[in-house]
C-alpha cells in the first residue's frame, strides 16, 4: 500500500459521507454520496495510484460541489439561475480536469462552491439562524482543512497533511449534514407559519 494512513483516512471519510447520504434526501444526499465516492476513490488512489482512479476522484469532487451549491441554493432562496451557473461551472471544471491533474484545481472548484454556499447561508441567517451557523461552521472547518492541505502542515511523519485534511473534512461533513437537517426543520417551520 503506497500511503496506508492516507488511504485509511480517505476510507473513513467515505464511510461517514455514505452514512450521511443515507440519512438525508434530495441534492444534499447527492452531495454526500459523491463526496463519499470521491473519498473512496481517493483511498484507492492512495493505496494503488492510477490515472483512472484519480480522474474518478476529481470528477466526483466536482459533482459533490455542484450538488452542494444546488442544495444550498434550493434550501435558501430557490435560485434556479444559480444552479444553472453551477452546472455551467461543472462542465468547465470537467473539461479542464480532462487535461489537468493538480489537486489545487479541485480545491479551487470546491472552495468556490463553498464560498457560494457561505454567501447563501449568510444572507439566510435571520430566517434560519441555527442552520446557517452549522453550515457556516462546516465551511469554516473545510477552509481550515484546505489551509492544512495547502501549507502541508503535518503533526507526525506517519500522519501527514493529507491524513489531517481528511479528518478535518469529516468534521466539516458532519457540520454540513447537521446544517442541512436544521435547514429542513427551519423551512418546514417557516412554511407552517405562513
């Protein structure tokens, strides 16, 4: 196994994402499902590097990002235009990644999607404060993970920046899931009071 700890933390993230996907519906489910697929493929890649497995990883992250933006857009303001823009961005990302392999492009795509979701939930804060706090916390934790990845900060030679990034992303996923659940509760409360 090429990078055992990195593969194990990727597989752990995949397991968490798949459990969360099974516990929620709609675009949120697809967000967690493709995140799980990306982590699973990432774990396989870190076990036995392969160009095909890497492409599955990066395209799965792109799909997870698209569905995250679509889920947040629908959950907050119902912007169909934003979902269409996210779909166009996904197509551009897919074309770009066909000839590029750098993880930095994955982070840029994922980061821009997270920024979009952060803006949507920031503007929705008054209508659903608990959901917004949880989603924004999840995005903040994901940003910390991206910083760890970018700076290559490691806490131990056998637990490197990739491993730490995966563990931080697991926390982010749980917060995003809790925010998605709180969003559903907020929306049902708002609908019932109208």
